[in-house]
C-alpha cells in the first residue's frame, strides 16, 4: 500500500510522515481495544498524530461487530424502571 501524503503539522508546522503504530481505542475513560499497525501521520517535531477518516471508520466498524457479538445491548423500559425503583423514584 502506498504511503499517504500528509500536509505539514497544523500545530508546529513540522513535517508529518506516515508510520504504523498501535492505536488505543477508548469508550469514555475505559480502554476497550488496541488496534495494531494503524497507518498514522506523525509529526517529526511535536509528535501530533493524524488519522485518516477511512482508517478510523474501518476500526470503528470492527469494534461495532465485536461489541454486538459479545455484549448485546439490553432494550426496553425494564432497566430504567428497575433503576428508578432502586433509587426510590417512581415516575410513569
């Protein structure tokens, strides 16, 4: 795969070159995955990282598939009503 041509760094004006790095993926403050060998533009001077949209979308798609396969999201009103009953707040 050919390397992508990045513009100069928007913060310091330094040269940005492509490297393949390990990218941590967070959900809020929780680390949920590490993506290996992610093509990333890295500034030679300040270290700022630049990710292409297509690369991030690919990572996000893989995380969504993994989440739906392992952790189904509960649906319906039951969870909210249970929490309200536990907290002593009953609203309809």
